[in-house]
């Protein structure tokens, strides 16, 4: 594979920007400057070929301007047989993919049979379900398309104790959303959140981190999150009766407030101290002494302010 630039016009050729990752790829032309190109981070074309993807599908997401596939007379991959294991050292291929970039995947019990199925999250927002039937996975298509889902912050859990795993995620505005699994049918909802006093509650800020654990050992998954208001909250899923209908809700318990740091625009000129190896106290250096004419009868206040220091002992008597 060779990356090239137009010699006629001296400019980068046109490509389909839909195939470029948002963060920008590291092209093959950067190979001498950066390690791991082709195998990790923003360029995984070699890794995807090794995993069984075609050359076209493996390279189209990682082009910086153009790629020509000429072949390699030295190294090669064995022929992939799609109806059998493509590599016994890797395992069994369970999905051919859809040609789109996969963000992540999670184990999920989508049908409540106690067997782990798989959901695949694509960067486009599509969510694909692979149902597990006695160890054989069947592609059930897309169970949802979440166009406004944020990157990362996607988790799976049995929040309401019914045996059907739900999907929780944050949208691009940092708000919490839920794909509620009602006996195998997923519905997107904004979760109903109540405080421990039964009053309506909300999430105070932009969801920064999202994890799922069973925090109270009751067999149900709980949501632990940190938002940009500095709060750590736990959401406990439960079911309540609402006019004869069962309603899925969350009880919010605040664990901590005021985490994080808020920067101020105000300049402070007092209370500062610093230390580093080799630091010399100003008055211990001959360069710090300034000769002035005593007959002038005036004091340069700015100079005085610049020559006033406090000396602190830090770690040892030799380090100040």
C-alpha cells in the first residue's frame, strides 16, 4: 500500500470525507515518525485485515489522501472461507459487519434466557444485535439507531430485575438516556429519576463518566455516574405502579458533591510558592543585589516589591 500526493497540482487529492474518522487518521506516510500505525489508535487498517476484513473495508476509514493497493510478494493472508472458521487461532467469526466503523461492543441478555448475546455499537449510531442460540450467533439486524449518542459512555445492565438487559448511554448534550428492554422490545426513553424522598430529581450536569455495577448486592445493575457539576450519583432501578401500569424508574442517591476544579479569571499575586531542583534563593545570588544611589532620597517601590521573598523549607533543609 502506497500513500501518494498529486505531483501535477502539488495538492492532496479529493476523497470521500465520510470515510475519515473525526479525530483524523495517522497516514502511512507518518510511519517513520510514529509507532503503531496500522495497528492502534486512529489507524487500525492492518489490524482489521488480520481480523478478516477485506482490504477495501480495512483501508477506507483510514486514508489521509489516497491509497493504492498493489499487493505484497512477501507477506500474505490465507484465503478466508466465510462459511467456516477463518482462523482457528483467533476463534469463530460471528459477524461480517456492515462496512461501517465499530466503536465498541457489549454482552447483553436481550431475550431474558440467561445466555449472553452481543450488541455492536457503530460510530454512525446504529446498534446491531447478535442473538446467541446455543453458541451460534444470529444477526437480528439493528435494534436502534441513536444519531445523537455521544462517543463512549454506553453500558448494559439489568436495571429493573426482570432478566432483560437494558442499554444506558449519554447523548451529545451529556444527558442520560435509556433503551428500556420490555421483554425483548427496546424503547428509547428519558429515565424517570426520583430522590430518596420521592420527589422528582434530575442529573445536575453533563455526564462525564458512566459505569454499571450492582452497588447494593440486590442482583440488579445500578448506574454510577460523574457529571461536570462535580457530583457522583448512583441510580437504583426499581418498578412502581402508575395507574395500574408498571413503570420503570430510578432512585437517585448522591455520593459526593463539589468534585473537580473550577478555574477563575481573577489574577492572584499573593500566597504563591514554587520549588524545583537547583532553585537558588534570590538574595543568595549576587545578581539579585541592585545598587542604588542613596543620595536620590527616593525609594523605587516596584523594585522593592520584586525583591521581597519568603523562604520556605520543602522536603529537606537543602531543598527550598
